[in-house]
C-alpha cells in the first residue's frame, strides 16, 4: 500500500501563528491559560499541555490571578477584553489577523446602522466574537432556509464565518437578492430599494483547499481524514472528501484506525483540517504502513 499525506492540508497560517505565540510564552513562563481550546485538536492540545498550557472557560476569568490568558485564533467579543481589563488580567491576543479584519468590517457596517447577517454556526467561537462586535444584534444563519430570520426591508450586509463553504454563501446571497427584488418589485439589483451587500469573508486558507482535496480524494483508493471532532473546518472538509471518495474515514488519532478499511486498497491518502498538525498525519502514515 502506498500512503501519501496531502501536502496542502494541516495547520493554516493563522493557527501556526497562534501555536507559535503560545509556545513562545510557555518557553518563557511555563504557564499560560487558553480561553477555550487553543485549537480543535485534542492530540495537539495534549502536546501543549505538557508544556504548561491550561484550557479555561470564560467563567474561570473571575478567579485566576497568577498567569496570562491567551485569546485563540477565533477571536473574542469586546466584552471579554473589557472584563479582563477590569479584573487586571493580562491577555496575549493571538486572534488570527484575518478574523480581526472581519471583526473591524462588521463593526463599521454596524455603526452605519446596517442589519448584520452572518453565515455561520451560532455557537462557534469565531461567530460569538463577530456577533459581539454588533452588541449581539447580528443574525446568524446557516442555510438558505434561515433567510426568513432577516428583515429584508432594512439595509443589510451579509458576512461569513471563515470556515464555511462558498457555494452555500453564494446561494444565500442570491436568494436574499431575489427576495428583495420580489418584495420591492424592482428589475435589477442596482434598482433595489434597500442597500444590500454580500461580503464573502471565507478564508482563502480554507477555500483553496477544497479543489485540491477533491482531486486528492479521487486519486486514492482509501482516504483517512484526521481532525478533532469539534473542528468546524474538519467537518466541512471531511464531507467534501467523502463526496469524492466514499471510502473516506474520519479519525481523531491513530488508535481509531481499523484494518478492514484498507482491504484491497493500493493507495491511501491522509488529509486533515486547518487545525490538524502535520506531525500527527505523518505519525498516522507510519501506523497505516504497518497495518
Ligand atoms: S482558517 Fe483562515 S481565518 Fe481561520 S485561523 Fe486559519 S488563517 Fe485565520
């Protein structure tokens, strides 16, 4: 069996940057709190915990006093910064610059009085951060069916969580335009009575992977997709891989591999999410080669 690791998979640069910032801090002080899991990958978290990283929840901010707190790549709402300041907690801000930029753009539209729509998952940390920049007024939608939550008589802007899929984003945009046109009985987008903008803020680090992942999945008899079960990006990419290759299996670590998955296979591809470390995929490759 020939086993390949997808060279376009693994940590995106935003996650590499966050982990680098955490490791630098840990090298200096051997103690750092991460507000929420630093990445959605338990194996990588374990590696960082061995260096002194501890994961905490927002409620823990009220009691900790003796260490710095890392803001992970997903970012946080303004409320978190305000509370940390009140409590005298030093924050190490490792928000991905791509996310920071989207937060700023959302804020500008919010300040101009726009209704903010975010295509994303309402419980995802990045979305909670984005919504926080609108005093929690943004409306989160995850499908075309949820457009009805919006009041299309208002000036509206549509943004996206960085790891969502582009196809659905554009379907939502098209449907909103269609409904506004129908409601106000106008012929063209330019004639629409309300101002509507669609800002496609899906991260290039994620969307560029789709096409390559499709090719890679088709080119192997069996695909092993490695990601944390909580990874939103992992779920999206796994679904893409499986749609191209039905013999695609999702695992978090090498312990979950099953010998029967590889029966009759000549080639195996290993791919992962933006939160999957390269070293873990290489380790899994070694395990499969011995199966
Ligand atoms: S996927 Fe993009 S936005 Fe998200 S952390 Fe990575 S680089 Fe940043």
